[in-house]
C-alpha cells in the first residue's frame, strides 16, 4: 500500500513516536488491569454487597458482553466524530464507569455501571489501535506497536498483585477508583497530542446490521462465558452457539447487500488481514489461555500465596520488555511468515513445558520459563497486530479495527473458557491437582501448534512494507560453456 504524499506528525516530532503508543497502551493497560483485579476481589465484593460469590460472575460477564456488542460500532463512531474525540471520550467514560462501580451499593447498580465501562472499553481499544495505524507510516508501525505492547502486557500481569493488595489492605472499591487518575491523565494527554482523524464523508450507520451482529455476538460471547463461569444451565448455554451462528449467517447475507455494513466482512479478502485476524485469533486462544491457568497452577496446584504467584507471573512482563529490544530486527531479518510460524511452534512448546513444572521446581526455573513465555507471547502479539493491517487501505482502517477487535475479543473469551473447561473436564468431580493442570497445558499447547499451519499461507514478501524484510533473490544461473 502506497503512502506517497501522506504526512505524519510522528515523522516531524520524534517524541510523539513514543508518547502516542504509550498513551494508547495505557488504555489497554487500564482494561487489562481492571479485568484481572476484579477476578481476585470477587469474594470481598460478594461479602460487601451481601451476595453469593457465584452471582458476582455477572460483574465480569456483563463487561465482556458489553464489549462484544459495542466494538462493531467503534469504527463508524471514529469516522463520524474523529479518533481523538472518541478516544478521549472513551477513556473518560471508562474511568467514569469505574468510579460509579466503586460507589455501587448493590449488585444491579454494579452490573449497570459495568455496562457503561464496557461501552467505554469497546471504543477505547479499537480506536486506540486505529490512532496508531493513522499516526505512523507503515515502515514505523512495528516500533509503535512495540511501545504499545509494554503497558498492554503489564496491566494483566500486575492486576492480581494490585487487586489482592488493595482488597486486603484498603477496599475492593479501590480497584475501580485506581482507573480514575489513569483515565483522566490519558484523556488530557490524548487531547493535547493526538490528531483528530475522521472520514471526509462518513457513511450512514448500518442500524439493522448492528442489531443482527450485536445480538449474534452477545449470544456467542455469553455462550463462551457460560462454559467457564456457568450462569445458566449448560444445556441452554449450548443453544446459544447455533443461534449465534444462525444470526451470523443472516448478517453475512445482509452485509453483501449493504454499501457500508457495520462489520465489513469483505476485508477478509485481503490475505494478510484474513490470516492475521482469523488464523491469528485461533492462535490467540492458546496464548490467552496460559495467563489464565498459570496463577491457578501456582496457587491451587503448588500452594503458593497470591503474592508469590503474582511475582512469578510478572516475569512474563519482563520478557515482553526484553523482546522490545530486538523485535524490529527479528521481523526485518525473518519476515512475518517465519516469525509467526516459528512463534506459534515456540508458544506450543513453552505451554507444554509448564506441564513439566512441579511444586518442588526451584522458583528461578519457573521464573525463567514464564519469562520466556512472555517473550514469545509478546513477539507473537506484535507480529499479529502488525501483519493484520499491513495491506489494509487507509480508507478502510476504521472498519478493519472493528472487525479485528471483535475477533480478538472472542478469541480472548474462548481462550479463557477453553482453559477453564479443559481443567474442569480433566479434574471431573475431584479436587483439582497438579496432574490435572499438566494435562490441560498439554492440550492447550495444541492450539497454537495447529495455527502454525495457517501462517504458512503467508509468503516471504507479505507485510514487507511494515517489516522491512525482503526475500533473498535467487542467485543467477551461470551460462554453460559453449560446446
């Protein structure tokens, strides 16, 4: 894709090359921090609100359902009102929703405010990614994604530690109040530093498509969440999947006859977007299941304290920081095809290696394995986030981030649900043991391993404008001597 004639503020001001990705990354940081802090605070929240802890699953599920429903409209809203305005509003809505969650005195109020948070989150992350794509020339995109990845990975990693600390020594309400200063600072910086990219002629909003896609995504996400965190009887939960697939079939027919569908499925005709999004989503399931299972392994399987478990899992963030130093060079030398194929195989290997750990394994070995896991996950996320949009025309970037955001959200939910379901199936009615975790990790390792085959569909030149990689030309054949 040519960018001739385009001007970028990041080219003229070097400081923006770091500030813009870090501010966008703070949105991902808030979302990751929030979701993981809540998981460890549910018992305290239940006691405070006088509810059964199992009912507090709704606090997590409601947010994820809200994300699934509203992500599809993020691209249209950004085109209509401008990326800077929408991002600032989204960050402030997320922070405001967090504040109201902290003030909630009943479960219904808490759930309602989580819907507000979900709306902010649904705008925040896809539009943040869109801002990166429009603020940098393709050749600088890897470096930008690199800076964004650091806070995005720190949030989910430190979340259990911060959540446990605040719940133990202050109140569960502070896990929500913590988002307020981050959101306010992020919103102000975005207002000062971001450009307000918007479409010159925004299309008419596809309200029919939004309703069909929204209900379908709601049912599918609800079915996923019900696998790992049962809210309704399993039989009813399973019915959600065929209903969702039926609605997606209806939406597909609708999108073919609509000039500007809310989710533009024609983007999947772009090979790099298709492989990076669809096959990448499959790979993400395995990558996202591991961070969910590891803290459980350390606490339930090994008997470690939440603080010890959090310290060990934090090493994955250190791995992500280490990758930042050589990821651009790796992509330039190896290209996207080799990086993604080898990364998927390596992710499978490191997931399987967790099955070899035991309660008597020295902590420095566990620390090292988790650090390596963080390196691989970070590199794979970086490659997936960049190859997906490498060949998408600028005019279609907002639509592509909506489609990509939906797939990533579903992949994340499926990854956690599959991890929880596998562990439950292996353990059965018995108490979960270290051996059960071993089987679960070995099965999870198959997911990224299978995705490696799909990444082979890329060529050596795919995404070369972003990675800077160019396949070596074959050596010229020497002419033979005349006979």
